[in-house]
């Protein structure tokens, strides 16, 4: 395959398996967001891809060529760290041109290329400014421009936007995605922000405990999480313990039954995941699953209704119109769209 391939990559530190048998294929031009809780091995995996850590086992291939043993500086990858690591004693242009300078590119070409790169990140005319006079977002752009100076084959960013405030971060997510699309460069961004991942990625890689839990498109990750770790980590979901219903029609859950859902062969119990927006409130006699409303949170544009169904809490997110008939304390019917119900393997 042309692109990046990780084959059975593991990285141990003493007895800690920071990265544990990771297999991943990334076609050229893909924007990947790697997501997962703190300590799950994201940085270690990125540093291993960059050549800054040597894997304990496994292989890394680029366009079919094994680069596992290739030193970092020969990989021609661009990298942006959370800390940015800009040189404070160099001005903006010199920072961007730095990788060119150490490659022995002539001064005039350095200046020209730095100007092009700065224009690319909307900082045209900033070359002569001291880095210390820039805002957080501008520094971010300088770090990105510098990482792109050598036209890298692969662009690796470790939580590049986490230091920015929410508004700027959202703007930069869109900028980064546009820039990547314009350049067509394979990009891997580590983030712990799932909104960020859903905004930018072609491919979302969810990590947990050093392993890839799921790698798929944002929509598939959201709609078809493979396990409860992914379902719970990406967006919010209701996780219900369910059993095969006695009459074979659907499944039984705390609070009643859910028609139209099958557990699959050989199983008599499982965890069912259903997103709050796929739970609909109806009068109690109109659904075989019922519960009592314990709390209503009115968010203006939408309403979250918390329902106690046989001791399990189910959250429904509805439009203000849909819930209008119900109050705290009412018994309501819960209609779950069978298509939106996921029976999870673990
Ligand atoms: P993340 O970036 O997802 O927060 P890391 O890759 O930084 O996770 O860390 C994964 C695990 O590896 C953690 O348990 C961390 O303590 C451990 N780890 C990372 N780097 C080192 C190191 N250089 N030496 C020892 N342990 C490390
Ligand atoms: Mg990290």
C-alpha cells in the first residue's frame, strides 16, 4: 500500500507497555486524529513513527519501504510538539527557515521559502518580528510553517492546539484541516479533544491502554463504536445491560423491552449503546420500555431529559417541542430507534 503502515508496533518502558501491538494503515493524503485518555500511549506512538523512539518490536513502512531503523532526521517528517519549541532568540522568519539553514540551503532561498510558508499560514509579512511579540495562535502557525519547511512526507502534531483558548482552537482546527487539504499531506494529529477529532479527521484512531480500540471514519466511530470504551469516550451514550427477551422478540432491559434489537448468535446478555439523540420520549402506554423522569436540563436549543428506567439512567436529548408534554416525576415511554442501537462486544 502507498502510505504509512504500522505493523505490530510495541514500545515498552521497563515493564510498562506504552504501545501494545499497534497495526494501522494510513493511505497517503489522509488526515488522522489519534484520540484517547491521558497516558494511553499517543505521544509514544507518534514519537515512534517520527523515529524519536525505537519500537521494542514491529515495523514501520512508508510506501512499502521499511523505515523502522532509519534515524529521525533522515525520515523527512515534520513535527509540531505541544510546547511548540520555537527558538526565542530567532525572529519569525529565522524560525521558519531553521530546518533549511541546517540543510545548507542558501540564504536567499531560505528567505524566499520562509515567506512562502508564512503566507501559507496567513502570516505574510511577519518574518522580521520577534517570536516573543506573537499571540498564542500566531506562534502555533509559526511552528506549523517551520514543520512544513522541508515539504515533509508526513506531518505529525502532538496536541498542537491544546494551549489555545476554545474559540481560537476551533478556528485553528478549521485552518489546519484546510491547509492539509491544500497540501494533500498525510497528517497525524494527537488530541484528547473528541470534537477536534470529529471536526478534522478522515480517520479517527481511538487508543486505550496502548492499543488501538477502533480506527474508522468519524461517522462510523460515532455511529458504530465497537466496544463500550469507544462508545463512552466518543460523545455521550447510554449503556444499558440487556438480555435476550423471553419471547425472542428483541431484548429485555431495565424498565422493559426493546423491540427490533438482536443480540447475535450465542449470546444471552450484552451491553447496548444508544446515543441520547436516538432516545425518543412518548406517552407511557406507547412503548414497551418505560421510566420515570428524574431531571430535565433545558439547554435552550435542546433539552436533556434524565429518565430512571428500572434503576438505570437513560438520557434523552430532544428538541424543546418533543418533550413539551412531560414533567419531572412523570412516567414516560422510551422509544429507541433499533437502527441506532449498538450491541457491544465488551
Ligand atoms: P499519552 O500521550 O497518551 O498521554 P504517553 O505516550 O505519554 O501517553 O505515555 C504512555 C505510557 O508510557 C505512560 O504510562 C507513561 O508514563 C509511559 N511513558 C512514556 N514515556 C516514557 C518514558 N520515556 N519512560 C518511561 N515511561 C514512559
Ligand atoms: Mg501525550
